[in-house]
C-alpha cells in the first residue's frame, strides 16, 4: 500500500493529499516535505512515495537540482527521475571520497588529478594569439 492509498483511506474527500501524505509519514522531515510540495510532475511524486529513504537523503542543493529538471518535455519521466537521482547520489559519493582523500598524504596527488580533469572539461581558455590549451 502506498502513502497515497493510505491518505485516501484516511481522508477520501481530500482535494490535495500532498500534505496529508507527508503528515502520515513518520519520517516527514522538512526537506522531504519541500521536495514533495514542489514536485510538479506525477513521476516525481510517485518516486518520492516509492523511495522515501532516498528522497530524505537529498540535500537542499540536490533537491533544487532535481526540481530544476521538471517541466513540459523535461527529462523527469519515470525512468528519468531514477537516472537523475542516481547521478546526484554518485556525485555525493565522489565528493565524500574526495573529502576523505584530502585529509591524507594523497592530497597533492588528488590536487594534480583534479586539476588535470578540470582542465579537460573546461572550454578553451583565452590564450595569446595562435595558442590553444
């Protein structure tokens, strides 16, 4: 049974069950509430209902990133939301790993590797005439 079904049982006359679903959820913290209230696409709301633990782990910045993908013709289809949440989670893990490595003797190596990768993803830098990076 989904939270939406439970909300319908508790209040069948509710015109908008979003707040009721969050109230019924014992884990309905503020970030989860904000994500659910600002979710404009049914796919996003359905994902939150299916994956409340993962949704709760999203930071405010990650929620903003996810919500920015909504809209007509946006990438947040039912398969799309899973893909984009997985990307957000992967980025979070990489940042956590970078923080852990930065506290070790490998900091210098990490700096060089990050600088090299960063240079590869940047557009051509402005150089004196005739030179390219």
